[in-house]
């Protein structure tokens, strides 16, 4: 199986897996006072320090969560719910469902929500965000990089805008973390979310960065873990493994990003050469290195996905729903695509695990499997 | 499309019910390369008490997926909401608004299962689509064409819903449970421990959780007609009704019967929104006219056949007269009750399905 769905999840790095397994030995509860507890607490603190150093932030700004969705919900609900019926939230139309669905919930709770549109390449104009900010706006949420198109958004400019207008900035960094250069303390970002399994770490663990001095109400209530910000016994082995995964992702990152970009471009040019009329979706000038979303003329997303799966290539399309059927992608719809097109953008997301040889095989398979579906239309 | 179709590859439509589960199992045992597919036709209303009673619920799809795992076949869900909405649900609603009684299952077979899904199967290189319908097909060597027959279980026969299948569709269709009884299907599912072995029968109209009237009011609130009058055959007003979309021909009027005899819906006039009521004796008709007629095996005008005018109708001896290419008149030997415009009339010769059409109107 050639795995080209790394924006959905990545395989755990063997070294991370080893770290994870070693950490499982430490069964103590980090909140316990005794020896095993202290040992666990030590590992937890070391991991927090390690991640803080990698993200260039103070360790006290990091809260461990069960993943990106929880981190984003914590920032949104924790900022808005304490003031019932109040406030205004600005989100981009292409945010992940973790932000969009949570903002819909907040809307039902009386929060006013404005969704900022994107252009046909999925780009967001900072001016449009500025126009959306009102006197009672509390927060702006614009992701660092989009999971479907790979588009990278102007975090610096949006953060600066938010700061100048006295508004909080929530940045969903789930796709960026491990792939982009992150120096959070130098950026005007108030909240930042990441998830370990997107950068070859384990599933079920993530983090929320909250700028020093900021506070938000907890979204989970119980014990005093994570300085009272997130109740519940920590997923210690996961956190230890996440720290190691982030270290590995960031070591030699520049070279890895270039190599990944080269690999993606090879796939992209190969497909464009083979399928006349193919259209790359998103901002080709400013994308994540491993992401390619492409529309092939006359090819339905569902059948392409199934045919490729059966031929041993894993990709994704649209937005998976609860039942496992695929709805048109809200991101592609926001870019102005027709419903049918928005369910047919084929997303290839590559990682360090993919090779030149895989790209070659994939190009050959794509041609064999999908070409017959395009001809004589 | 130049996709090569593989005669050993079959897309099995799996609803999450026991019949299609067993269909998948049988095909796998017969050595086919089976791809299980559930068509996601409809989003059941969220947060309502009907959640578990409509089709395409997460539970049904989870069941289909589990059965596919048990049988050992790959499984996918295809989003078919757009064709279903356009070809089935919208037409269902429009028919009721015109005072007719639609048959959405036959529409769905025609426009979705054996057309949309068949196209998908072709795109996957599969020669066949299989379903869990209780029906059979047979190749007629001398005539060189496919014939369609009732399923062998008389209680479960679903051939009525399949009258519109053409030769290409029949060529590319498999009915693996057509020669079984429901009891045998359940027994086989039980023997193999399939998750759906004890699942109750699905309801008649999969997307309508309550009454069709309530569904239409919710689905098309701006299209429904106003309240109107119940009238008798002489045009005398008998009372008020809730809007014609609530009623079907042959239905007994609620509880407000004051005339001393039971009254039934005799006809519905969408122009005046009036519903004509009459005693049972006035509901019986000697014939009908049908449009959109299609033949699996064409017959000569004047042929004696058996006609079924609704799914649960046992069939009545009749003569069919061909009026135009797709239009027929049917004369029954004995009068039939509640001939409902919008329903399918399906023609049989013994167990064989000859064809059918959509009832346009009854004839006196």
C-alpha cells in the first residue's frame, strides 16, 4: 500500500514508537506524591520543557490535550462560554470542522459568528478579516495551514491585525506543526493547537499553547492537572512520545521540507502531464510541502478513491462524515467549486515516509486505473 | 468510458438489512470478487425520535460495514443524496401534491439502484450489481433475452418494484436471494453469525419516518396546498380536510363520519383541492389507463395477463390494450378496489414479469 493520506494521519516514527513503549513502563500517576508518581511527573515536566524549547515558548504556556480538536474546543469554549450570550467570533470559511462546528455551537449559545470568505484559490485577504472585526469581537480564528488544500495563511499579518484591534488570535496549527518553522513566542498568536499524530507521533495526544498571561476557563472539570486548565489524568506515554516526535520532525526540517516539496511536485507534474485539463486546487505558490489537491476532468472522487484503494494507493477526498460517506468538501465549496467538483478533488498528502519509487508507481497506477474513466466522454 | 468490466466482480448494494447481507455472503461463497456498497441516500433528521427508524442511519451503515467485515469483502459508502433527492424524494412529494399516490421504491430502483449505482459499478470495473431483492431473472435461449420472475418466496416477492428494468440492466444484475425464502435467508444469516440476522423488516418507505403527510409538510412547507373540502359525489360539502397531500385513494376518512355509512377517498382533485368521498361500492373500477409503460417482454395488444395495481395486491385477471408506445389500457375481468393514480401497475404471466407502467387514472 502506498500511503498518500498523511494529512489524515501519519505512521508513528519507529523511534517515537520506541520512546512510547519505554514510557509505558512508568505507570505512576503524575499527580501522586509517592515514588512512581514523582517519576511520572518528572517525565511529564521534561516533555513539556522539551516541547516548549522546540516551539520557543515558556513551558507554563502549554496544556496537553487529547488532540487538536480538544485543544481548539478548549480555546473557543473556554474563551466564550464564561460570558453567556456575548461576544463576536471571526473565523475563516475554510477552518477545520473542529473550529467550525464548535463555532456553530457557540452561535447557538448566543455568540455572533462571522465567516470570512476565501478566493477561488482558497486564499484569505487580511483586509477581509479586518472588515469582519467589530467593536465587540473577542477572537479571530484562522488556521496556519489548511488540511485539504495545504494552503498556508498569513499568520503574522492576521496576528498583528488582531493585536492592533485588541482581539485574541486562535491559530489552528494542526497541519503546520512539524512541517513549518514555528517560533510561537515571536508571533502575535494567543492560542495555538497541535496534534501529535499529524507529525508521526501517537494518536490521542495534542497540545494547546496559550500566550503567557492569558487565561481561559477550563473546558473539562475535575482534578487540578495541567494547572487546573485540563482535568483528567495525563496520557503520559503519549505526551513523552509527542515530544520526541516533534524533536524528530524539527531536526533538519528545512532539508526535509525541500525534499518533500520535490516529491510532491514530481507527483503533481506527473499527473498534470498525464491528465490534460487537470486542475490543481489551492494556492500553488504557498502550500504545505506534501499536499496536492487536484481535480481530474471527468473523474468522480468516490470512484477514483475506491479504484485507487483497490489498486493499493490511499488518498482522500471531500469531507468524511459519520457514516463513512463523503460529502463535498466545505473548503472547496468555499473556494466556489460546484458540489460535484467539491467531492472530486483528490487529495494526495505525502510525508517523509514516501519515496521517489512510490511516486513513480503511483503515477503509473493512476494512469492505468483512472485514465479509462476519462476517455471517450 | 473505456473501463473493462470483470464478469467475476460484483458490487453488492448493502442496506444494512438481512437480505442484502446474505446476498453478499452468497456471492462471496460463489467465488465472486464482491465489493460491498451502501448508498447514502438520505440524511435522517437529526435529534429527533425518528432517528433509528429511517434508512441510511449511522446504525444501518455500521451494520452493513460489520457484515462486510464478517463476510470478508471491502466496503464503501457512496454519497447518493443528490440523485435520490432529485429522482425520488422530490417526485414523491410532487406526486402527492398532485393528488396522486407515488411508489418511491419503484422510482428508486429505476433511477438510483439500477442506473446510478450500476454506473458506479461500471466505473469500478464490475460487470454486476447485486441486490437483496426477492426476484429472479432467467435467460431465454430461444428469444435471446432476459426474463424477470417473482421471487420464490410468495410472501416476500419484490418483483413488483422491478418492472422497469431493461435488458441491459437485467444483464448486469444479480438477485442472489431470489430463490430463497425469508426463513432460509435468516437461517443462513444465523448460521454465519451475521450481525443483521435478527434485524426487523424495514418499513415501507425508507425516508418517511411518520406519515407521508407530516413528512411533506416538513419537507416542502411552501409547496403544500391549503385545507379544503371533503365533498360527496354530488358535490355537497361534508367537512374540511388538512390538505390533499395527506390523503390517498381508498383511504377511510378519519373518525368524523356522520353520514351513517363509512366513506372513503374516491378521488382527489388538485385543481380545486377537493376530495371526493364515497361509500366502498363506489371505489371499484373495471379498468385503468397507464403511462410510462415499459416491457421486459413485450406482448400483443389484447393479451390476457394478471395485473397488480399495488405492492400488496394479489393480482387480477385483465386484458391489456396497447394505445401508444408507452401507454396502455387495462380491462379487469372483475372490478378492482381503489385504483390509485401514481401507483405502478405491473403485468404478469404466471410468475413472469412482463412489464408495467404508472397508473394515470382509473376507468369506470
